[in-house]
């Protein structure tokens, strides 16, 4: 039987915010995506054949036409692609990434390694500083793309459970860092920097817009935001910690939650056997680092392909590297402590973790098929087109700060309905990079791109359309089975509001005081 932690209800428990009341009425994400799939079909039928134009990267007009999905050919497309292409291969195999990471984490968790690390952290780290640390690590995890969602957030929950606190507090702080702080980092030339920067240069130069900053200096695509994202890392970590202490902790510490049977928090002291296991795990970590170094310098080293493009196989397979690290360290720990006696014990640990992902499989089937349908019909592009057109006709030529704010608001609203940083940037960038510069030359490509990054990241945590929203909900339901997507949005809303407000203010500060965003 699970251990349940409860608190006495307070006099204010019956008073819920508007967000919470609305959130309680939001159905399960699976139901949402089933309805959205149906609405998209209906929308494609009503708008089938409707054409609209958007500006392409080469400066020409690209004509998009909404497809009617109820024609024989398109109905056939839905059935033929539902399983392999739209589900299993969606986003270059996002589902496979989720499952493979869970294998490694499952071994590390079942071996007892994670629980011991949690106890060590609880004895060594002042929990007053944990929110700032979790947000900071979450921001830095963007270097490893999706690893933060799949590794850090569950670990944050385990950490808080081990400390006798509501695990959702730690998970919320980590989620804020991983997702809302996705565009910040201390390291230059992250994958996001490259995607945004390189395409910003293409959008600018195709329209005759100089790819320079406000001082007229040439920009380097991968580092044109480095000063801004460096400062943003500390700003967001501080703001995230403040939100956690001021809003999230007071709310969630009143909430009941359950501790799963397999998480033993009755004895918070680290035993001699566990210390021995940690040393073995450290050895395993060093072994995995040695293996990864050999791979990074050998068969997975960076190279230039036949098309002249630089490819880095090691970074492209960072998820497998992380899984391998958890697996090796977990096996070493389990073997040292006696948890894993034979190889079958390791296999059983993997199977045990896979038994918990049933909801994720159901969710992703409907979610990914809906997103694929939205893209294939052209309705996703049309939604983005409408939002972009609305801002285009505001006529704020002489007010660059309002242009920045207006673009951030437009992108943030679109982000609530259409996920995917790259896809939105490829649609919004060709329109707004040249258009805003032509409206006011102070709106340089790096400034427009930075505004896009602020808006896109800040609202990721409050939309069920974000690819990992359902996965995070499944992680949280481990401790609070009746948690709804509305509850999760209510928990994360203070982070989103604080981040977009403070981050926008910081960007305006850079602009107003002529501080370069990067180099």
C-alpha cells in the first residue's frame, strides 16, 4: 500500500482562483486530442481548397492550400500513416526517445541508486536553495535537448519525496527550468542557438535586411544571443526560485500526495552498504564517461558530409549516451549492494519501468496523430498565418518597444495552440524578420529572434499542446493520481507569467540601453 501524506484543510481551501476553476473543467489530454482530431477533420472539410500566401525564406510567396481530409485519398493517408509515421516516427521518433530513457532511469531507480543519491542530497543541500538549483539545472539541460524532461523532472520529484515534501514542488521547479527556460544557457552555440540563428540569417539576407546588430556589426548566427541568454540563465533561475517559494510551495504543501511503495523514505541515513554502492556507481560513471569520450573522438566524431554540412553524431545521440550512463551506474550500484545478483534482475528492472508507461502510449497515439493531421492539412500553418497577420496590421512603426511586446504576445498566444520551436520560427521568421526591420530599422534580426525565443519558451509549460505535457502529467500522477492537466497548468501558471514578464523586461532593457545581445 502506498504511503499518503495529508494536511488539514485550511479555511481558504474552498477559494480557488479562476485559473484553477477553469483548469478543473479541462478534460484529460487524451480526450482533448480526440476532440481536436475531430475538429481538425471538420475544419479541413469546411476550409478544404482555401489558399493563402506566406513569405518564404527566399523572399518569394509560398502558397498553402488547406486539404480536405474527408476525400478518399486523404482518408487513406490517415489510416496508412496512423501507426508507423504519425505515432511511432513522430518528431523523428520522440516516443522511442521517451521509452529508451526510461529504461536507463528504471535500472538506476530500481537498483536503489537514485534513492541513495536523494538521501545524500537531503543531508548535504539546504532545501532552501533547491528550487534555484533545480531551475538552473533545468535550464542547462537544454544542451541535451529532451533529456531534461525525461530525466531531471522525475528526479526532482524523487528528491522532494525523500525530503518529506510534496514531490510536485520539485517537479514544478524543474519543469519551469527545463521548458520555460529552454532558450537560456551558459554555453554558446546550443542546438537552439544554431536553429534560430542560421535561419534568422537566411530570412534577413533573402529580403535584403543586413544581418547586423544595432551597432551595425556583423552577427554570428550561433552566438548572436549569447550575452542575453547568459544573463537570462541567472535571471530565470532567480525568478523561478522566487515563484517556487512565494506561490508554488505554499499552494502545494497543502495538497495531499502519495509516496509509491518502492520509494523507502523511512530511513534517511545512508548506510555503509549504500556508501559502498555509491563508490561503485562512481566507478560506473567514470567508465561511461570513458566510453563516451572514445565514441565522441572516434566513430561518433564530428564530420562534414557530402553536402558540406557539419554533422555531430555524438550530440545527435546524446539521449542514448545519457541512458547508457544511468544503466552502467545503476548496474554497478545494484551489483555492489546485492540488489542485482544476476542479469535477469536488470531486465526485470527495465520491465518494471515499462509497466508504468501505459498512459504515455495511449496519450502519444492520439496526440501525435492529431499534430500530424494539423500539419498535413495546412490548418496549423493557417493558424500561425492568422496570428502573424494580426500583428502585421497593428501599425506600430514608431514604437519599437511596443513592436517587441506585440510580437512576444503574438508568439506566446500561438504557442498555446501550435507546438514546435522550429516549425513556428520557420513560419514566423520569414514574415517578421524583414517586416519588423522595414517598419523600424531598430528591429534588427537578432532582436526579433530573441523576442521569439522569450515568447516561445515562456508559455511551453501552460499548454497541453507541448509535446511532453502529457508525459510530465504522467510523472506527476505517480504522486497525485487524480491530478488533471488543468491542475498542472494552474501549478505552472505563476512561472509562465513571471518568466515572460521579467524576461521581456530584460530584453527591453538590453534594447533600451544598447547592450549587445551577443556577438
